[in-house]
């Protein structure tokens, strides 16, 4: 224990003496846990992300904050957005001398007061929403694209997307924006934060001409291949400029794959149940990779030792073993069993640069650096929310569903299915079913697909639920609800953009 504390203190000291590390967050749109070769996708068409995983650390138990795009990032007709009372990561980094850029999808409000340059970003190239459309441009205009404060065009008009072929050059544009920004900051010796939030894997999916028809998986796979190629070029660019060892990069997705659009327009959630818009594992467990050359230690994959409640107590380092077959890679994949959340990226990024989170509010995320740099495991729960309702909670390897719901019978009768081919009786319900008295309990180690709930009468169920009930009550007692922003719609808002 004392040795671990000394190591962490040394890390803090080293970071304070070195040049402030750059931070790059790569947030994909509707990309599923099972879409990468490193996570077991059989076509192995993501060599660059797989290489990133071999050089960094793979998080197998990483979650989003919501099973749909926002609040992970607000829908198009919503008047609300990010409130001034919220303190965003770029605002804090800016005070520490960072230059911050967002490329791609903002999705935290369309109106002027919600603009990213009013919330800590210095530059923006992208859109306030996804590339929905095309629209009639009268009652409903096409969605705008911005460079900083200036609207420079609209999707389908100035930024072409061919819905018949799936061809669009947007990913290449976003890539060049990233490369140029990195080069400019390196030349000026300025620490930077780059938030690369692209949406090629959100239906309608798209890819540039060079990548069309190159994937075994069809158009969706073409989009994934282009993203993989682009991320490879970003990482190589950091290496070429000699700043890779001073740049922390984290890759993940905003929610699970949209199975409603699969297989032509949606991805894969691997063995997990359902997809986007649900709080089953397929809707909220995401692919995640941390990359920081020279800092993430080499060695065998981390295996956890679990107690009787399925909580990871410590990591053991066995001899190196290859956990996944990744073509053309001989490196060992370093795997963390730390339960992580996209909300942790706020706290972790601040810790990287030696900053403390704001002390005047409850911070949901934890600092993942001890897990990334030392292989430590931090006991923490994961809460699954859908709207304002806590649907489920994970503690260790156990997940308790207090509510179940896939989608409504009305939607399902029209062919809208969030869990195609995955009906589990009493679990993937089409009405909102409450289980607060007797939550449905699953052991995600033995049953990652959430198919076999534990018997209510079993000693295992009784013992685990006593522990989980305490965690849930503590959570509810300390929860401070935010001001709802997604309940007022006005299509005319987009006309003024």
C-alpha cells in the first residue's frame, strides 16, 4: 500500500515538472462494443485501433452515461442545452493555458448561449447535431455546419451526403481538421485538448469514395474502416511530431450500437443484450482504449481477484498472454477490469494536468489514472439511467435491474425493435416494468448476455441484494437532479441557426 502511494506521489511530481500533457478524446457515435477486432469482431478490419489497444490499455467494462446520444454529448428540435452553471472540461483546461478544439458533433444545444465557444472551446469545426436530413429547407432547414462562430454551410447542400451510395467526405474533412490543429499547437508549443466527436457510424452511415465497398460488413463496416484509418493517422501524426509521449488519448463511444438500424446501418454489441436506447449491456457498455506511450506500463494483462460479491479486489500480473487474436500483432493486450464511465474522463483529464475538480458540486466521475498507470482497481458502482429513472445498477460482477423496458408495444408493432432476435421473457419487456421490490439480478461474468436472472430464493441473490440495496439508497440520498433540458421542442429554432 505504501509503495503504491509513493508511486502515485511520484507520478504527480513528475507530471508537475514535465510539460503539461495534451489530451485527445475520440468519441464515436453509435459504435458498439463488438465493432473492433481487439474486442473480438471476426472480420478484424480495425488494425489501427487494435494496434492502439496493443500499445495502450483496453477497458472491457466501460460505460456511457446514457443509452442515447445526449446527454452523452440534445436532439434537433430541443430548445434547451448545456447550462452556464455546468463547468465543462475545456473551461478548466483553458484556465491552465490549454487551447481547446471540438471537431464534429456538439449536441449540447443549438441556440447561441449553448455554443461550444461559450463553454471553454477556442475552436469548433462541426455541427450542433447529427447529419439527419435532407429536409425541405423551408419549414425544416437542413442542419448547419460551423467554423467557430460562423455558419459555413449545411449538410446535404454544402457538405454532400449521398444517401443512395453512402458516399460523403466528412470523415476526411474531420481528419484534416485534427491533423492541422495538432500541428499548429505543436509548432506554438501550446498544450491542447482535442475533442474529436465524429458521426459516420450514426445512421445514415457514410464513408468516402476510397473506403466504399472495402468491408466485409457492408457500408457500416466501410465507415468503421475509415474511422480506424483516420485514428491511425492521428496517432502516427503525434508520433511524427515527437509529442506522443506527452499526449494522452482515449477512445470510446457515446452509446451502444443502434440495432434498430443493423445490420446495414448499425453495428455490433458483441454478446451483450439489446442496443442503443436501452439500459441493457448492449446499450451502455462501450469499447474503450487508453493510449499514452511511455506511461502505460508494459507487461501481462491484468487479471482481477474477486470477492464473494463479485467486486474486484486486486490485480494480479500473470505471465503475458494474448487474450485476443489480433492479425499482425504480437504485442500483449493490456486489459483493465476497472469499472469505468465516460464521466470519468472529466476527472481523469483534470488529474492528468494536475488540476482538481470543482469543490462546490458532486462529481460523478472518478480518476482512472491509478487503474491506467498502476493497474489498481477502484471499488465503485455503475448506475444505468434512462431519462430520469435509475433503471439498473452494477456492483462488481452483479447487475440489478430495478426497471426493464426495451421499447413500447406501439413501436414494436410497427417493426421498431431495439433488441432484434434477442427476446428474453420477462427481461426485454415492451412495457415499463418495475422490479424495485425484487430486482432482477444477473451475474455478468457468468451471464454477460443477461439471459438468466438469479433465483430470488437463492442465498447468492439475498446476500448480493443486501449490499446493492445499500449502494442504491446512498446514491438516491445524495443525488442532486439537474434541470431538465430535453422537454421543450421548437422546430423554428433551427431556422435562426
